[in-house]
């Protein structure tokens, strides 16, 4: 199965399904909920193009590929970010690689230890099993990240929606810092 991917932008040029997340969809995700609520709710925070390869989530042995595009922006000093998730099947890993822009991959293990890896064009990131992950855009341009994960992973957004990560990525004196 052959598909075209724009290597500069990360756009998947055919057989791609789009999902979008706006500020309205990210209610409760940022530390400063009042600041989030005060911004235009239809503002797009990120979108994900997933390659439609005929696989279904939960099937054994397959792979998915997608590109996440996180827009630049901040909510009360906290960078625009994805919701973040664990995999429903915890013992499944994932690859991310940065296609363009600047950002951070924020990671948290099940003991609540949070850390980050800086992302820029060409960085490759291996997300180990049992580790929650989220993207944040720390730059002025769109952060585009290619992702490859197992059809068996599934997504557990609820754990993060309830408890969040133990650290947040904030802009402090013009620089990203995990707090
Ligand atoms: Mn994942």
C-alpha cells in the first residue's frame, strides 16, 4: 500500500482521516481554566491526520501512522498541547518524530514522574511502554510530529483528564520550563 507524505509539512496527501481539537474540546486541560474559557473557543489547538490503511483499533498485530499538528499559542503561559494519553493496553510503545517546528514531548510514568524531551526537525523519540505522553508547541510555527503505534494500543484519555500530568510546561522568562 503506497501513500504520499509531504516530508516538509508532514501532511498525508491521500487516505487520511482528520480530527481536530479546539480550545472548547480542551476544557479543564490547562492549569488556568479561566484563561482558556476567555479565549475564542473555536480556536484550533491541534489536528491529527491518520493514515486510513484499513486497520481498526484493537486488531492484533497491525500498525497505525499519523501526523499531529499542534498550533503555536498559550493559555495563561502554558503552551498549546494535546490532551495526552496512556495506551489502554499499557505495555505498548510508540515512535514519534519531529517533522517541523519546535516543541516538547512530555512523558509521565505510572509512578507520576514527569519529564520532557525537546523536539525539533529530525528528532526521533521512543515512547516506552506504560508511559503517558503529550505534545506541546513551544515555538512560533506549527509543530508537526509523525507517529507510529500499534493497532493494539488503544487510548486512555480518561486517566489524564482526571488527574493530569504531575508537571506542566510553562513559559518562564521566555523559555519552556516543566513546573
Ligand atoms: Mn500514544
